[in-house]
C-alpha cells in the first residue's frame, strides 16, 4: 500500500510539474507582444490569443517571435475584411509602425501587410473563409456575398523581434 501511495505522490508531482512547465511555456511572450495583444484587442473589440511562434516575413528566414491571433465570424468583425485591416493599420501607424509595401498581398477574401518599427517587423494577415455551400463552387470567389455569420475570420499579427 505504501508503494502505491508513493507512486501516486510521484505521479501527482510529475503532473503538477508538467502543468507548471506548460503554463510557463505558454505565457513566455515578450512584453512587446503582450502590449500588441492588448492594443489589437482594443482596436478590434474582441479577445485574442497570444503565443510564441515561428514568424515569417517577406525576404527573411523564419525566426522565433510571437503571434497574436483572433478568430470569429463576421458577426464579431463585420463583413469587410478591408475595414478590419484598416482598423489594425490605424492602430499600428498610430503606435509608430511604418507600413512596408514590399510585404503587401491582397486577394478576394483577405489581405496581408507588413510593418516596421526600428528593426522589429510585424506581419499582419486578415482573411475569412466560408463554409462549404455558402458560395457557388462554379463562380469566382469575389462574386460570393456571404452573410456575416458565414464569414469565418482568421486574423494574425506576427511580431518578429530584431535579430
């Protein structure tokens, strides 16, 4: 019986250690990333998640940084991805970030852009997808006019620290 109690105690300790390590790893983002998360949440009026991530940027190799992510429907973010991107652009340029036109990319359901501040780089992407059947499969994507509830947004801000 003493052996079982010892094993239970060891297992409980290992579980607590693993949980503490996971919480520490999950929370290991820079103060700059935490500030970006707070500011972006204010601009978009929605909660985000933030986590360490490998961040890519046009013309550079991927490096460790952090990513702020939002998800939700058009009921949360509206039916214009351009308007969502404009809110983020206003926020970022107001905080001293400069738009990098070399990192811009646009399509019928999303847009991406890059920003510079000192030697830090920020990759921003705003896009949405629709569930199967929401749009005609034989028509151009740009001709689809989904309802707000059918627009599933993926919004990311990838902060790449100076290297």
